[in-house]
C-alpha cells in the first residue's frame, strides 16, 4: 500500500506541478490550487496509464482526495 501511495503521490505532484511534499492523503481540490477539472482528468488518465486500469464515470467523480484515489486504485 505504501508503494501504491508513493506512486499516486508522485503522479499527482507531476500533474498538478506542485512539490511532492504538498501531496498528502488529505490533499483535495480545496488544498491544491492547480487541481481543477482539466487537471483532474489529466490525473485520471495518468492513473489509468500507470496502473493499466479504467475508471467508471462515477468512480472519477468520487476521486476527491488522494486517499480515495489510492483506495480506488487498490480495489482494482
């Protein structure tokens, strides 16, 4: 799980162009200024490529914190 968290954090940091230290389990669009709807889709696409997954629209809507994202990726 820690390795998965590290990978998701690194991907989010890259997509949102913020330092890795700024990405925590609690990170959300409220705490990351660059996390808008377009960057959210970029994050989802990056996750799908990195982990060879596909997310349903309702799953994408639930991805509002790094913790939720890690849990969703872990379930798949």
